[in-house]
């Protein structure tokens, strides 16, 4: 909100006690000393208060016991024409919204979509507009508007003369001296990136015509050095006596570093850092979209290639990993060169790549692409001063060959790739159902998995979670491992996809959950009744509510307190519209289970859905934690996320905290908990039992 000498007097006209309580909590937040909220439950009482002239803004529910609809708004505006009004309603009615704005409301907000940030933004600009009007009447518009953006580049546009005042800071942001930029509006518009210009003009037009309460737009402006800077432009129009706007003024904030950070986070989440290709997550998401299109158009044909780069291990062992990295990079470039426009290639493993070819005319078109790739790879790779002979084995699976999901189609292409390897490498094979039975990798590991369950070769390690408020260990994340008798220690990524395909993942999840619940029950009996264990499940267990049955059965058998079990769900899964997932999460919350969103990144969508899903904890991914020590934009973004989470009653945990410096930094920034090497490495049950017995307070 705009800071003032006296608190802003907000009149809330709302008859529903529950809605009023939520609105008051959102309004106060970190601004309790800047606003005074008075609530009345009848329009008549609101009109009485307005007659006293002590109100700065009205938040008005359109449906009240003694008045309803737009007539309520008209009565308020008649009683206090100089007080801004924000309309609140539970109806998603665009026509009512537009009529409210035309009648004189500053903004129109849906109660169901409200969050603290949205409400504060609406109130902020409504109050700003009101005060601007008052100052305009006193002929002090420019100086007052300048105060709204004191540290940013300011602008003040006289719409009648088309002259614009650009502050010195505005010009400096773009690398110019005071005399190098004139006062014509074209000085702004000709510097806007061509891709952004239409959006800026449309946003200004909507605001000046009264369709929006304020102007806010992110766009790129050309710097004197020829590059572009990202800016957040905000502005408010000034009108008198209901006439057309005569001027609009506001500020520019340089958000270039924030944009770079967001891009970096998305790049790391969805792209391979070495080859810059999409990773498995992004590839599967694109493949999922192809299956959705297939439901609408049964004739749409697409295919997946699974490529294995032959001899990479030999290159790494004989020439070093830098040579291997060079081979991978050049291999990626050559594969991309063979594809059609719109095709997608991804790196999904050390020497494994996948390709998605959509909208095929026939199978021959895909086979032609595979043949081009094999031909391209016949040319030696020059890595440094060394020529390397490279080749690849390619498996091809088509959308009409039987698999009915992204994972199944990738596994089919993988099986075909192993068939190609078996037949001599440097070739392609098209998937046939019989290949799944002959794929040695899957068959052997599937048999090993079934034996591992019988022989209890699976076990859990526990990585402690530190409370940054008390300095004590409050829980641990259960990390599942497989001690394979021949292959050694295997991580979940090595066997979970095969277990899911073999239909035995549910049995593994049951074994894992029962093991950790029995262990946690033992810790409770040793004097740690509130110790919490966090566990991850495979994505498949969330489908059709299977996780609910699994947890309910295990808790009945072990008699463990459900409030000491935290179920983690990945950020990507949470926002991928998995059928039935929101209902499953809500039911788990009703059972008393704690829910956490792990690997959360600022690149993910809005947080407000998480509270509806009973999520109580947000785990911030370690890459973002690490960036905060030397990146001010990351610090600002993290502060915003933490503040929003705390306002919603969510806890925030830092994952993968590596150093004591990072740990201290998170504590200073009021994070709730931390986990990673700086706290403790993963421990066996016996070592964690000893750590709990010592009851040492760890400093941060």
C-alpha cells in the first residue's frame, strides 16, 4: 500500500463472518500499521459511516441483507463520490464486472480467487488513484506521482500535448544522458522490443478507456548499448469529473536480473546442462500432449526414438570425461540437424536420448529420419585433436503400436533399441510387442526386483531435518535404496520405472511405508513422540486414490500417529493435472497426514491451490537455495515466496543445504527448516537413534 502519515481507513461492507475474517487477515498481513479496518454487515451502516467522511476506501460485497446487486454500488458512490470502491463478489460474472467498472468501481474481485497479493495490489492502486485525483486538483500531480516510484525511473505523460516527462533515472536505466532523450512519447515506444509493443499499447488502451484499474506491463526496452533490459512499467491515469483521462504517470523498475534468474531456474529444471537439450521431464510432458491430441484425432500418428550413443564409456575411460562431454555435445547437434522443424530431441540419461516426431504422414517418414541420423553419425567426430568414430543404436515405437501412455511408449522404444544393440549396433529397429519379452535389461531387472522383495534387499536411509527455530532435529526424510547382490547400491531412478512397468511398484511402496512406520513407531517409544518421517511415493500410486488405501492399511497395522507422517509430492506432478490428485491430497489431509511439495521452484504456478489441497510444507529446491548467497534477485524472490507461504500458514524448508553459511542465511531469512549435508548426511536407523538420544542443539 501507499505509505501515509495516518493509517488508511478501510471500510469493509461484508455480512459473511467467514469471508470477512479471511479478508481482514489478508488485508493486515505485513501492513497492520498502515491500515485501519472497520467492518459493517449492512449497507445502511456503511452509508452512515461514509457520511462522517472518515473513509479512504470501501470494499463492498454486492449481495447484502438490505441491498443487492449494482444498486448497492450506486448508493455508495452517491453517498461518497470521492471514495474509491472495490467490489467483492462470489459470482464469476463478466457482465456484472464490466458494469461495476462502468458504474464507477475501481476494481472487481472474485472472493474465490482472492489471495493476499491480489487484494493488496487492488487496494494499492485504488488508493493511489484516489489520492492522485486529490493531488491533481491541487495542481501537484507530477510531484506526488514521483513519490510513488521514488527509486525507479519515472514518467509523466500529458495526453493532450503528447509530451512525456522522463526522469533522469529513467534515462540512466537505458544508458543515456539527460540531453539524449527528448520528451515525445515515441522516445518510449520506439525503444520497446517489437514482440512486446502490441501488448504495451493494448494495456495502455484498456486502462485509459477505464477497462482496468491500473496499467502494469513487463516488457523489454532497448539500451544504449544495443541490448534490451526487462522493465516492469506501472502507471495510473488521471481524470477529472468523469471525463477522459488527461494524463497518465508512473514508474519503470528494472527487472532484468529477476528475469535472468527465472530463466535460469526453468533452464535447470527442464533442460540438460551439458547439451542444453530438454531433459526427461520436459520430454515426457511434450509426449503427454501428443497423447492428448491423439484422443481428439485418432488418425494422428507420432513416434518416439530411443537412441543410445555407442562407445561413450570407452571414450570416457580412454580419453577422459571432457572428451566424452564433447562427444555428447556434438552428437546432440548432429541429431538435431537431422530432424524436421518442430521435432523434439531430449537427453534422458548419460548416453541415452529420446526423439519425438509428431504429425507423421506415415511410418516411412520416421524411418527416413532415423536413416538420416545413422548416416550423419558415420562421419568421424573431431574432439580436440582426436578423431572419434561414433554410432548409435535406435529404437522406434509408433503411437499405434500398442502402448497407451508416455512411459509405455518410451519403454517400447527402449526395448526396440536393445534389440538393435543385440543385432549389432549402429542400426535402428521398429518396436514389436515381442521385443518387450526379449529386452534383457527389463527382464533381468524385473526378475531381480521380485526376488529383492522376497529377500528384503531394500532398505531406508534417513536424512535429518533441522528446525531453524529450535536448532533441533524434528524429523527425517526416508530415502529408499536397493542393495543389488551383483550391481551394488541402486537408486530409485535405476529401478522405479521398471517396477512401475512390471506392476510391482505398489508392493514395493507398501514394503517401504511399513518399514519406515515401524521404525518411526520405535523412535516414538524411545521418547520422541513427535518425530516426523517424510516419504516419497512413485507417481503411479497417486492415481485412483491408491495411496490412500496404502497409507490407511499401513497405519492400522503399525498404529503410528498419522500426524508424524509426511507425504511428499513433486512440484511437477502437482501442477500436471493428474486425474483425481486434488481429491487424493484433500483426503490425506483429512486423515491427518502431513503433505509437502518438494523440489519447489519459483518457476511453478501460483501457491494458493496448495492450501486448498491441504499442503502444509513447501520444500525449496537446492539449486535456488544455493543461488541466494550471491544473487540479490534470488533473495528478493525467496523473501516474497516465504512471506506468501507464511501468510497462508505454510512452512518453508530448504533442501540440499550444503554449507553452514547457507544454513545461517536461511535462518536469518526466517525459513522454518533445512535439510542437506550441512545438517547431516543420510544416516542408518541406528546412527539416527543415537543422534536423537544425544539431543544436541545444532546452531545455524
